[in-house]
C-alpha cells in the first residue's frame, strides 16, 4: 500500500537510528502459521496493518485498520527481509 520510495525512506531512517533487525531464523511458513491464530485473522485469512503513506495507515473498505495482502506479496516481503 505504501509507495516503494517511502518504504525505502522509512527503512533508511530507522537504520540510521538503530541497526535494523534481520528476520530470525524462522521459516516464513512457521510465522504465517502462527499468524493464523492472531487477532487480525478473519476467516482463515491473515490481515495486516499497513501504512498508506508516511504518518497514515491504510483503511479497509469497511473502515477497519487491517487489510488482506496477496500471498505472493507477503512471500516477497519475507524474502526481502531475510536478504539483509
């Protein structure tokens, strides 16, 4: 939801303040399985709180603060975060 340039800016600014953590050595499948029992899970679908721009969160069509994300996108995020 957040434009890639803004995501890179946020990551760079946070990284200047403190070193960004790498994902623990936990397979994404295990993280996603645990997320299925999270309070944001709705009907077996994991929902995420996502920024829409710096200082603002995306809202769903029903006015909530969580959105579904395509599995392919979630997997790309895990790959990016694991690459360090």
